[in-house]
C-alpha cells in the first residue's frame, strides 16, 4: 500500500512542519544547514603551548627534542651551546581535529662565552678587538618560565646528582606551571640504575 497522504509531514525532531510558520521553517532549515556545514568544514581549535625541557648535562634533553620532531637517535653526545627552541605540530588523540603547536625549549643553564669574531661574517672578523667575547643565550639571561605552560625535568638514573639538580630547580618553578619528572635511559640494565622510579615517586 502507498503512504497515507493524510498524515502530516514531520521534521527530524518529529514536529509537524505543516503547523510551522514560514519564518520558523526558514529558521529551522538554516539551523540544519549550519550544523551540517560545521561538521563538514570543522577545523578544530588552535592552541599554542610553550614547554621547557630542563635537566643537568647529559640527561638527554636534545635527544628528546630530536625524537619529538620525528628524528632518529644519535649516540654521539654533543653539548648544546645555548638555549635552543623548536616548533612541533602536535595532534592529541582525544581531539585530532585541533591544531596544536608546541614551542619546546632545550634550556641551557650556563653557556660558555665565545669569541665575538666567531659570530661575525668573514668581512668583519678583522675589525674585532682581540679578547672580546659575546655571551650565548642561557637561563641566566632570560626568564625561561615566562609564558610557559609546562616544564619537563630529565633524570639520568645512573647519576644521582641529576635528581638532586631536579630537586633544587623544582623549587624555582612558578606554582601555576605543571611539571613532569622524566626518568630517561630506559635501556639501562638494573645493575646500572642508582635511582628507581618508586623512590622518586615517594619523594614527590
């Protein structure tokens, strides 16, 4: 049998459209179209976060930045001469439509001064007076926590002083900034580990 022509037409919410005014029908149609357009062209929210990575020397800060950028592990150790920043596009599993940009700082506490001529072009090196120096960017010259949203502290479990460093520096982090202690070097055998995660958690 065919459809019963006597039954009124219903919208998606089960409301009889015949009882609506022309203005109500127009408003409902626009609302439905807006909803469909939002779903089709949704770009998500945009977020910018600054994260500082800190730790004593040789705790793996630069390696962490390299891995966050998708790079491979490099076994050779090269000291970072001054504060280095990288920008990383991040996707959160809970909201993949959001556009998240991380500005990650590899913080150097105290950089070694360097010759001025080392940072000049060849054309100007001859004009530099002997003995002059310039100071690279480090934590003594800039407030690394300004505009910061999170801080990560790295520990080498084979070196207890790297945890002592973290304990000292944590006291200097502004209270509103979330912090994370990362015990690095998971590949170390148990015989090489002088620090246990349980010990650090007990102190926290």
